[in-house]
C-alpha cells in the first residue's frame, strides 16, 4: 500500500478512528470505500458508454459486513440482468477498471480471487449457482457459500431481491447449516490448552484467534434466524430475538467483537503512523492487563458457543 491515494485513505481511517467507537469506525471505512467504488463506476461508465443491461455491483465478505480493517482485501462481484455478449463484455471491462481503482486506493486484490473480475454473472446464473452450492455443498463450495452469504449491494439499478431471497432460503438446507456449523466449531480460538493467549513471536492474531470464529458463528446463527443482514452484531441480535442464542451468549459475543475490533484497529493505526507493515496481530506488550483479561474472557465465551453449537448441530467435533 503506497502512493498519494493510500495516504488519503490512511488519513481518513485515522479521522474515523478518532471520532467514532471502533465498530463504527470500521463501518465508516467500508462506507468510504463504497463511495470510492461508486465514483470509480461513474468514471468507468463515462468511458465505456451506457450499460447494455441493468446491473448491480455488490460487496462481499468484511466489506459487505461493514467490518473493514486496514489489512482487508477486496471482495466484490457484479450481477448482470442478462448474460448477452455485450453485457458480459461490459461487466468484464467495468470490473477491471474498478478493481484497479480500489487497489490504487489501498484496498488490495483478494488472494482467493473473490472479485468482480472473476465473479461477473447474470442474475439467473447467480441464483442457480448459489442454489447448487447450498443444496449439497462440497468443502470448496462451503468456502464459496461463506463468502457469498456476506453480500450487500453498493451501486446499480438491478433489483437483486431475488438473489437475497435465495440466500435466506439457504436456511432450509440442513447440509449447508451443518457444514457452516462444522467449520465454525473446528476453527481454533486463540487459546492454548492451558487457557492462555496463543502468541506467535509475542503477538496475538485478533482475526484468526477470535474475530474469524466469531464471524463464522454469527453467520451461521444469522442464517438460522432468517435475517438478510450481513453485519455481525445485527446477526447476533437477530439470533437472540429468534431464540437461536441466549441473551447472555449474544452479550458476550458482541462484547468480544467490540474488544477485538478495538485492539486490531488501534494497533493498525499505530503501525500506519510509524510506517510499519499492517496486519491483524497485536503485540502482547502493548496490551494492558485489563485488555489481556478481557481477551481471555472473550475467547472463552466464543469457545463456549462453539461447544454448544457442536452439540446442537451434531458436528461430532467440539472446539
């Protein structure tokens, strides 16, 4: 991440972090990239001409959840009204321009290729593809499903309500729910067998150690609750309202999400201001004793929900 555009992004991130609580700051960062995406699309349309078919640009993953960090990559796609040759060619050229613009602004390309340059399809193709993935998912299709279940429209005139309904109907797939549950309960929380934070070279990974399994649990229970929102805290609240999770569990998980988001964002801003590499890890030496204690409690709370989930969904593998 280098260059004037990235510097502007970092300044905006610093401003958001200073003015808002961490969960709102990362949501604001996602909104910032939403605006950059729309601006890029408008410029691309001016170059490419009027779209030959209606379309909608969608965000996926952490961007869709409005949970971007300074180490996040791109996750996006295009939904076209039809798959005519002109429509597909327009979508391909649009994707190339917008993905390149986002990369120049500091949002790196996705290592897994979950970007519009690969995922540009007609609405009908999207619906059938997602139905196939949800009905009897293979391990790779479970990975795909977990990405596409976090979906949010950003720009465009095509109504993708049918696509979102397809996502909600996924709750009727017992195989999908069990697959998501198995993935969530087997993802290791960042605690050692002795209940201490798992450190690598003195650093704790806030994403792999806590946020990732927490997000996976919220995705599972949000789907079971029938909510279309991709946001982690809103999924958990929907799970509480539909009695998928207890109020105590939701309170602990929301607290864990807020804590881990704060620690990650604080460290990333600290590193940016010192021109250091940015990732998801936090040195234990920079945590207060209170933070350490709260991290231990938060990770134990995630592990407890994992264990309850393993029993409920009969995954035969407790965390």
